[in-house]
C-alpha cells in the first residue's frame, strides 16, 4: 500500500479534494486510483509555471458535462475510462506548454 496515495484518497473524498499535486504525481495517483477501483469525479487545474495560452476549464474534469461530451458520465462510472480521460486531459493541458498543478476528487462507482 502506498501511504502517500492512501492519504490523497482520503483527501479526495472530502469537500475540499486533495491538496494541489504536480502533474507527475497526478499521473501516478491516477493509475493508483484506477487499480483501487476509484474514478476521478472532479479535477481542478492551476498553472504552476510557463506557457503562454490562458488555461481554460477544458483542462479540468467537471461534475457536469460540457456540450457534446456524450461520454462524460461513463468516465465517472468506470475507473479504467476515468484514468484514460484524466491522461487525455493532462495531454490537452500540456499542449499549452505550461506545467500545471492539480486538485482531485475521487469516488468509487
């Protein structure tokens, strides 16, 4: 058991979500969550450094779907799909050329 990630899981199930974590830690934590049967139900993003494009909410995982995101709810109910969706969002954010920190809320479907 990963003590750090277990602490983050406990935080992720509160109203405040996790503490801000780096992209690298998010990607590891994301895989850990999926292995434990958790999906990311919400994710906030904050620029850590670099980049020139103003970040938008499209980098986040929102509780409600954006128009045209028909698979949104499936990402909440399937931990494997959730993990893949988070990886996609990180890649999308990286296209900005900046580093971001992330705050996560997770749940078991």
